C-alpha cells in the first residue's frame, strides 16, 4: 500500500491542475532542460541489464527537476538516488518477488505469477494493468515508477517513494493498522506535495490519505488525525545513517512463485 491508485489520482486531479499521466507527452528534449548532450546519467537501476536511453533520460529529467527544487526535500531525494542508496527502475523491471507483492496488492487486476515473464514484452497487458493502477512502488531500497508521467509528477512520486524507503515503510506500515499506514502515507504525500504543490492545491491531505487507502477513520488515533505529520521527512545524512538497507531481508529468487 505504499503506492496509490492512478484511477483515484485522476479523480482528485480534476480539482487540481495536474493531468492524468496518459495525457502528457514524455521525453521532451532533455538537452533543453539541463544542457546534457551526451545522455550521461548517474543513478542505479534495479535491473541494470534491461535499460534504455529513453528511460534514463526520463529519470534524469526528474532528478534535475528535484535538484532545482527550493525545498531541501528535492535535492536530497535526487542525491539519495544519484548516490545509489535508492535504486530506480520502471514497473516492467520489477523483481520476481516485487512483482508478487504488486500482484497481491492489486487483486482486481487478476494477475497470475506467470505474467511476470510478460512484463518486458512490448504492449503486454499485465504491465498496462499495473501501470494504470499505480504510479510508484517501493520495497527495501527499490523504487519503481510508471512511464509517461509528466516531469513534476515523476519527481513528486520519487520524493514520495524515497520517503518510504528512509522510513522503511514496507515494515512500519503494518505495525499498528490503520494508524501506521496513515502515518506512513501522510508523510509521503506531504513530501510529494512539497515537490508538486499545484496538484494538491486545496486538497486536505489527511482526508485524501484516509479516503484513498480506505482507512477506517474512527480507528486512527485522533491526535494523529489532528497533527498527522511525523518524522522522518528529509532523506539526509542523519536519515541514511539510521537506515541500514544492507540489513533488510533478502529475497530468494529461486523461491519466488513466478519461478516455480
Ligand atoms: Zn505511499
């Protein structure tokens, strides 16, 4: 649930200024954005054997956008990615186990374990279904993003997911449901709104999180609903010193249902 529904997202966007992802062209000339003519990029992909210059330009453009943010969240998010603390990839490059997690989170899509092997096939239905449902996903220090997002949206999604990474949301999310899920998502959306404020203009983030994730409001601690923002916000040195990614449990691909 450290993702959010694009369908719900689009419904919310009608009161903001953002467009749905599919309406916006991507991969505009990055040279006009940051002066890089050689396409050089500095970030690590989850699956570095499957890449493209187009995808790397797509991410690079968002990193430049983040670096130009006047809020420290932006440059620190970009730095977390450029230093390799957080890996970024597209949804087509989900690991086997991460695909299984996404599959479990999206029961309405009817995905099967064997669909994992279709993800990198052009125009495949499983990837379209996943991309229509979620803009971003994370597990451990792996962040996945949908393609074809406008640059401000992609930058905001990266800030959201990196916030989940430094807070180890894939664990803390379930500590005390639904309060814990509310805490983790509110914080991530707060960060996201700092990068893409136009999209959230006039939106009550507390209500948005409760509604989007279908959380039982009466079961959330009242004081949290009143003051929802908790640490940790900045992916800075102190945050990374407190977040030992190397200690995260490792997935064993051989045990993954898709590989059986
Ligand atoms: Zn989230």
